[in-house]
């Protein structure tokens, strides 16, 4: 038992890096967001939204996905979506580094728990289950929620356009699509308030 707990403790210590790894997002008070900040709210969103989804799901599995999926970034670092979106080489390198990180985590933990974390990560990456699709959608929506809360001068031009790129992540479920609409409306209101022409972003 002690050996297993020592391996678990090694991953618990690794997870501190998620508090230190900064994302390209800012909080409403001007502090930069950490990966841990992001992951926590994705998990909260899962708890709050799950009862309203069109299909029953395994909430424990969904929570495990949302809490552990970004653990790889403690080793691989965080790459903003807009950087990987238009560059196949960056996207490939990101996936390779994260795949190696989850293999290292599985090896460190060993046993069933190591295999479980690997399977959850792989399932979310491939969107191969309903829970994985929900987790992915919440992950993407939380990013926009945080942008909505951040000062407009922290938004890059590409991030202004990305408010119209959420549909593909939520189209599998009416509740997720409705939540996206609420988040999009808030983003549009923020942009309009700051004198930004929405038509130019949709082009």
C-alpha cells in the first residue's frame, strides 16, 4: 500500500504545476489564469449542467475527465488553441508531447489507476463517448466564459473571431447549444460595448 501511495503522491505533487502553468486568459481582476483555475470551473460546470443534458451520463466519469484531462499540461505545458488551430506542425507537436506526458503519468501511477487516467484522457481526446463530448464542449465553453469576464484589451484579434467557432463543439446536445448561445450573447454584447463591429468578425 505504501508504494502505491508514494506513486499517487508523486502525481499529486506534479499537479501543483497546474497552479503555476499560465494560460492565455485573464481574470476579471487582471490576474493571469492558471490551468488549475480553468480545470476547476470546467468540473463545476459539469456538475451544474449534467442534470439538463438530453442523455443520461456517468457523472463520476465526466468529473474524472474534466479534473484529470489537463494534468498532461503539468509536463507538456499549455498551448493556446489559436496557436495550434492554424498550424499543423504545432498541433502535431502538442499532441505528441501530451501523449508522452499521459504515458509517463500512467507509468508513474501503475496499476488500474494509471490505466484509468490514460483511458479517460484518450477517450476525451477522441470524443469517443457522450461523456467525452460533454467534457470537450465544457472545456471550450469555459474558455469563452473566462474571456467574457476579462478586460477587452486582453483579447487577441483571433479570439474575437473565435466566439463564432463554438458551434461544432456543442451541436450534439440541445442544452450545450443553448448554453453556448448564452455565452455567445454575452461575448457579442462585450464586443459591441467596446465598439467592435461583429460583421467583420463573421467574415
